[in-house]
C-alpha cells in the first residue's frame, strides 16, 4: 500500500496580514454599529412607552453595548 502526499505551500506573511486587517476592520465596524444601536434604541421616535417594553429595551441595549465594546476591544489586537 502506498500513500501519496501533496506538499502544502507555505502561507505568505502578506496573506496573513491582509486577513488580520480585514477581520479587525469587520470587528470595528460591527462593534461600532452595535454600540450606536444601543443608544439608538432610546432615541427612536414613536416607540411605545410601556414599562414592559422599557425593560426589554434596557436589556437589549445593554446586550448591544457590551457586545459592541467587546468587538471594539477585540479589534485592537494584542495590545
């Protein structure tokens, strides 16, 4: 029985750098969007003022804010 192997070409440093920059940019955009959405929930006109919805909006805005700040912090890299 014979096994044939195909050598995998090494990755170039430029490819890894480009992928890292792209992922950091995506994390920064998503984090900024989530952070702005957290505050935008309270600025939206015409929203119902029911107390039950206010509690849901508070929980959702906290989730968006924490998620957005985690994404922004993750986009900073290994600093």
